[in-house]
């Protein structure tokens, strides 16, 4: 029997409206190490987006190295594998490979080839059980960039990008099968697989060429388990053994209600895989205020008081708040008023949504050519659309003064 810990989308170095997330990351990574130790896992798979940006900070890189050290100490014999995602600087995961391998960590940033053929020495890794017996193999593939995909023939029907992704996986899995036969095979992927649920505002549409999602049947039925990264909601797609582990922490307002965690995967002696979600305990609250609807400006302070917050928490433990307010008139100065209210409480305001009453729709008019419109009329319309009220004389004077500048 083989047991895996599947995780992804760490996004180390991420910030939320300028607020650092390191304290949250440290807390959940410590929980992950405990899960790995408690389950005596044979492998830990990080399926991409280790970092949040292509130029991660020194602090983010240090946190990665400290986390890998903790994992190795907790699971001395486990195979530990990192693959690059679309957020990751592939070179930064490739460069320390020699040092990583010295401590038994495999880091794969790009698709490797040897004399034009798929390089199994880099991508195909044995997974050994507690007795040292190879119980499965891992085909570790990073996010496929444009240069990694074969060029589609002219007679290819449908998306040439999806065809290229399918061909890449067909080649890689075929090479692996030629080497290991019918042994259990675990495959990684950092992709959007069709049918997966996105998190609005958090995940980039990543397949090259403007394409969005690949079908789940790019993974053959004989793959024991597919460890996916990219989508932040923990979920299976296509079949139970094609799974996103999800992100470690909420990366946007849409992810507040997710139960973040890792996937613990068991492959039995017959090669059949099953997975369960192991949730994290969230150490920093993420609050939607109000839970539904919107607050008037004069209701905000009472609503925050009603939360009953600790008045002197450490800065890194102050709750993140996503606030929705309703406004009937002009909103000039609204943000400053709200900031002044929030500054009196131990919270971090990270998003502000302004809701306005729906204006009665007028009969549609034929659109005018832009050349036939006056700039001041466009300004009036844009101002009223943004603020729910027409611009004042002072606003118009400012606009006219700017318009007259050379």
C-alpha cells in the first residue's frame, strides 16, 4: 500500500491588498507537516504554484526551504516532489535541483528531453513503501508552456492547444508505461481541466493560445491518481481520482467559504486509489461584512462592534474584512470615511464593494459614433455611472480645466 499527500497552489509571497500572508502560510504549512507525519506518507506532491509571482521575495524562498526541511524531518523516507505552475519562475525551481536532490527533494520546472525523447530520468520517480518496495511510480509534469507542446498538424480538428496538451501527456504516459508496465502510475498536472469550478478573480486562464480548459480524458483510465494544481477549490473532476487539492489559504473573497486543506491518497495493493480531504484550521479569520446584502455607511461601525473582536490581537492575526456598502448618492470621499471607521478597529479592510439602487432603464438608443460625442458628455455619463449622480459644477470645472491643458 502507498500513501500520498497531495497539495498545490501554495502561492508563497502572496499579499492581500498589500497585507502579507506569511503568518497564515506558516500556520497551514505546519499543519501539513503534521498530516504528513500522522499518515506516514510515502510521497508528498506539490502540484505547482509554489510561489505567487515570477520574482519571489527572499522571505518567500526562505519559507519554501524551511518547509521542505520540516517535511524531510517529519517524513525521513518520503519522496518529495515540486513541479512548477504558471505562477512559478521555472528557473528558480530548476536551479537548486542538485542541492534539493542531496536531501531527497525533486524539483521540476520545465519539461525535459534527452535527444528529442521524453526524459524519464527527470520525470519518472519511484514511490517506495515503508519496506522500501516500489509500490507506484510518479510521472511529475510541470505546467506546459508553449515551447513544450508539439505543433498541431493542419488537419487537427478543434483546438490545436488542447491537441498539443493531449499529445504531450500521451507521449509522457506512453514512455512511462513502456518503462514500468502495468504498475500503478500517479500523474501530475498544472492545468485547468474542463468541469472544474473556478474562483472568480483568483485564477488565471492559463492554457496558451487563448484556450481555457483541457478535457479530463487526456488522463487515461489506467492512471491510478492524477494530482492537479491551479484551481483553488478542492474538488474532483471527471472522475474521483482526478483531483485538485486546492490552495492553502483563501486567495480572494470568492474563496472565503472553501474548506482549504490537502488530499491524502491511498493506493491499495491492487492499484486502486482513493482520496480524502484533510482540512486545515484557519488561523486568520476572513469575514464578509455583512454576510449577505449591503450596509449603509452609518451601519458599518455597529456591524464591526457586533463581531466581538479581540481588541489587541497581533497585527498578523487581525481579521481580513470584505465590506459591501449601499450608496444612494455621490460617493466622492466614501472610501476615506470608511477607512476612518475601520481604522478604529483591529481589522484589515481588503475589499470594498459599492452597491447602488438599480436605475429604471430607458428605451435603448442607437449608439452614436465616438467622433460625434463631446468629451464633457462622455465625462458626465461616466461619472453618473460610477457615482449614481450627475457631476457637480465643481467637477465640471475641474474636467474642463484639464481638457484645456495642452
